[in-house]
C-alpha cells in the first residue's frame, strides 16, 4: 500500500506485471492494513496532507 498524490494515471506502467493497482478511499485502505501501525501511519499521512492543503477536504477526505 502506498499513499500517493496522483496527478496522472497511465494505462501501462513498468511494474504492472508484478503489482495490482486499486483505488481505495481512506477508510477502505485502512481496512486493508495488516497491522495497527500501518493504519495509524496512513491516517497520520492523510491528516498531514489535509493540514498542508495538499488535498482538499472532500467527501472522501472527510471519511477518514
């Protein structure tokens, strides 16, 4: 799992044969975390992005 700020989505990418791409909401990503520290890190990262105004407070961001 990687929390990324996506500006462009390519149809083909170098690792497509070894990695599966899926788009998740913040709560969905949290449910996929194997360990609590992973979920905590995910939530902390998105909180920082919101605080730094790197992402807007949309419906998805409010679901955190």
